[in-house]
C-alpha cells in the first residue's frame, strides 16, 4: 500500500523527518535490495576509511611537537657528487648555530650505540648523542626529570642520560624513583635525569636513550670541516620566517665560510657544490611514503565510485516499481523538489547505514593493515580512528549517498504523471533514458576498473622484477648481529682485534656453522660510510668533482661467508694489519668504471684530500657487485678495507650455517658471553629478513592496489550482469515476439550480448585514455617497467573484456532459452 506524504506541511525539519521515516519503512519492506546496497556502499566506504586512517596519521596529522610547522632539518649537501642530504661536521654545526639569523634554536644529533649493563642481562641500546639545545628545539617536556644542562654537554661533563618511556617500562618496570639514580652505559656510570613521554622517539621510532654530545674544541675546529659524522641538525624557525628565507640565510653562511677558507679547501668544497639544505621536519619524517599512500587513497576512491555506480544501477532497476507511487504523489500536489528530497533521503539513508558498516569494516581493515604494514613506513604508531577520520567517513557517506541516488532521483522525479499511470510499471525502467543512464554507469564502472587493474598490473610487474633482482650474495642460512665493544674496556686496537679473532674462531667451531666473518655494515642494514677518492693515474684537477665510494671494513673470509664471488686477486688475510702494505678490494663495477679495459690489480687509490698528502691503498682483489642498500637502484662504487688494519670496535658478525633462523643465535650468544659476560649483541637478524624489509613497501602497496582492483573488477562485473539481466527482463515480451517470428536462440544471444559489448568497448576505450594520464603518477614507484607498458595495458584490457563479456553472456544465454508462448503472456 502506498503511503501518501505528498503535500509539504509544517517546517522543513518535520518534512525531512517524514521523509526519513518513510525511507526506513520503504527499505524495510525491501530487505534484499537494502542489504545489497548497504553492503556495497559499506565496502567502498570502509576501504576509504581504512586507507584514510593511515594517510591521516602519516601525512595529515601534525607532528607531536610544539608548533611543528616551524621545525626544519638542516643538512650538508654535495649536489655535484649526487648527495642532497649529507651529514654535518662539528664546525658546520657551530657556524650555522652561531651565525644564523633565522632560527630560535638549533640542535644536532648523531647515532651512538651504548651497552647497558648491571641489573640484568647486558643489552645493546639504540642511543642518540644530542647537543644541549636538541630537546628545547622540539618543545616537548619530559614526563619526569629535566633535560640536559649546558655544562653537561661539554667534554668531561657529568655522565647523564634521558630514557624513552618504552625503555623505562621495559627494563626498569616504570620505577618512579629511577630519575636521579645511576645506570651503567659502556662501562661508565650515568645519572638518569629525565624520562620522555610515551611515543616520543626522535629521530627514529626505535630510539631508546639520549646522552650529551659533548663536542670538544678539537671537534669544532675548522680543520675538522669535512669530517662529517653528525647525522643531522634540527632547528626551530623564528616566528614569521619562511623556508625560503631560512635557505637564503644558510646560503649566506656557506658563502661566508668559503670566503674565509684556504684556497685548496675552497676549491674542493666549491667544486663539490657544498652547502646547506633546509627541509621541513615533516617532509623528512614522511620521506617517500606520501606518494604511495596518495596512490592507495586514489585506488579506494575508484572502488567507492564503482560501488556508487552499482547502487545507482540497483535503484534505477527498482524505479519501475515506484513509478505509480511517484505519479500519485505528484497528482496529490507534491512538487519535483519534494520528490527529489524524498528519493535522495532514501539514498542518503542507505549510504549512512553503509557508512556505519564501513566504519566497522575499517576498524578490522586497519588492524589488518597494521599486521601487514612494512616496518619502514613512518608514524605507524600514531594510526588510530580519530575525529578527523570519523568526519571523513561521514563526508564520504553523504557524498556516496548523493552520487548513488542523484541520477535515479532526477529521472524518477522528471517522469510525467499521466503517462506513468497509463503505461504501467515498465514505462520508466524500460525507457530509453533509463537504459542510457544505466549503460553510462556501466561504462564508467568499466573505465574505473580498468584504470585500477592497469595500476595493479604495473605494480605487480614491478614487484616481480624486484623479487628477481640478484642482490649479489646468497642470503640463505645467513645470520647477522651487531657487536660494539666499549672503548673504556677495549681502548687499544690490539684488544679489539684479539676479541674478534677469538669470537670468529669460536663461532666457526660451532656445530652447523660453515663460515663466520665480520663487517662494518652488512647489506641492507641501515647506515652508510662514504668518502670521495681519486686514483693514482688520475690526479684531481682544481675544482674537479671527485667520485664518491661506499666504504666497508671487512674481515678475512667475509666474501666467502656471504657468497660474494672473488673474481680477481686475493681476499684479505690476518696479515693485512697495521704493519702490512695498505690493501683494498673493489667490486667489479667500480673496477670497470675506474680502469676500463685495464687490469685493476696493483692500481692505487686514496681518500686523501690532495695528491701531495696521499696515503695510497693498493687494489689486491676484485669481487662481484652487491646490491647494498636498495634493490631498485644501482649501488655506488664500493671499496672494501681490511678490518685487520681498521680495528673497528663496532662490527656485524655474519654467520652462515644450518639453523640461522632458529638455533644458531643462542649458541653464538653463549660464545660471546664466554669471552665477555658484559658484552651484549644488537639487532640479531637473518640477512633474508633484511631483503624482506627491502621488499616490504613495494609488496604492501602492490598487494593493496591489487586487492582494490580485484574488488573493482568484481563490482564492475556484477554491475554489467545486473544491467544486462534487467534489460532481458524488461524485453522479455519483445524477445518472445522475435522468437515466435522465427528468430533463433543465437540471434537472441547476439542481440543481448551486443549491448554488453558496446558498453564494455566504450568503457575500455575511455579507461585506456584515463590510465595513460593517471599512471604517470606511478612512475616513481615502478621498477623495470614503464608507466605506459603496452604489455600490461593490453593484457589487463583483454582480462577485463573477457570477464565483462562473461558477465554479459550469462543473461544473454538465459534470454536465448525464453519460451515464446510464456514471453507473449508476460506483462
């Protein structure tokens, strides 16, 4: 029975409430339609909410510091050497701190692993050394205690430390009396003077403890310019100062420093383009994650649009059953706006309920995203459904309601009343305008689905290419861990070498171990040591930009342990110590670039700043190239130094053997404890896990885009099927007449199938044009495949065409089996 609420009475609010009550009643009477529409919209809204939750936390939400928009990072840069963000030296920091006119404060920090002993098992902490102004720059107060005092940030100052909330809880049981007490770091007592708030972990999420930097006069002397070991500087802009003004001030300071420098130093730094670069802190924190997240948000927006088109098609299909109802309302005096408002209220009701379903799905979706997230995606600890996310969900729900309901509402409200009462239920739904609207919606669904499928295809091919990259070493059965010997306990190189020699010998005797070695850095671990150099047969010319090489200090047997082939010459031995000739090993690509067509053995290189002061190193071996930091980029030139000469105290132990992922670690720990019970290890990991981390972000984004593309394909297929099936139902009598006049089943199949072919062909054509424009955004995220790869475009188009035609064929086949006599009685 038709409910009559045709005339507008009372206020707009009372009219809206009437419409809302009627919308719920109408939907309750059609549970199948309502459930399908709400689930479809809920799926699209939930996907958008889940991705926006991550986008909000990573890209939109302000950093958790006081006035974060005024915070910037300051680095060195050497653009002519390909370095846009490089570390600072002591004099760089002092000059920019004391000479600038744009910063309220400037602080500096550098990595400093510390061993925590006493009161439990020895533990290696992720520690940061910071200048006294570091914490005041950020404007975050400790939850207990205080920050460092100026006198504590000087050589010989009292040993003090500030702990993260995580370390305070994990190691010290959140002891409120810890502030003021002493802990032992690298064998020396340090007084805990402060505890930082929860979630504060600058500059890295894993930072656990901060200690004073304590730069000496020697550290900040002009002679130390170029000794760049300070990881970065953070500054707070003065009120009203822009980023461009800050950069101009740094350029002014650079010019002043160069004008005061000796000619040789001035030529070197000018030739490399040396200077300072100022970058917003948020840009530094987010890194290159922004583009990938915006791509994901665009992908789920496409899914939502397809879902809206599906619901709009469902509502158009239901329009036939409403034509007489609407005609009666109009006859009783309801105007077109009144009818529009009623119909849009129904679609908004569907969308808002769908938004509630989507919010529930989003809570689960965010949990799944967090479980599958790459560890190197920033700010993930801040992901949560906050007010901004809920406002976004409400706005998307309203937009989805309008998008899905507007076309059906406009068409139904525009229908003539007299004609509708006379022509019956098929007049509206089977009319030409309705068919064109529904076919247009199908075309848009196919177009959007094709764009998503092409994006997914490109990213999957890119990810497959990354997986196939040969890293240059064998990651199987390879266990790594970091060991740092405190200087207070191992002050002399001979002591350091003795410890590591004993450790390697002990580990190689363990059951299941095939090889063991040491290195200053293992492939894909964070960090890098680079330096400019030149060769003996190519002395540097004035102002010439010198090549840059990554440097690794390795022990004898390192290459064999990692499975890096020795192509020429020899490996290091324990005789390559301080008293032996200075030997180096280079990788094959470095040898080819430096000495093309020549034998690299016995060639000489130096890291000195001039030919006259050169300390030459002789090439004794050539090894295969290694992808050291990124699978999708060519590595820098690589130079290996002998650990026997370097005697580094902080090294990675690399062990190849059975059980690297399970049973080897406890055995190695036992051997380290036997040598020094106070010596902890840090970051024990398999080399394969490092490779997995390198693939984590590409896997994450390609997997999500592929999932959304599959949902889009399913929704588009259902939309095509629904339109063709509805058309068949509306044309049943026509089909019966054709068959009674002699049309064959194949003729009817082709008649129906042609409708789907036309829509699919139009959608694919539009989608290809759209994809050519859209996929340019993906170019920075792809590896080994172009953004307009013809194979992907052709393959995805054929896949979508096949699925869409199958969705059209099912109702076409059903139409071919229609009984003519039954069809002729169809009304």
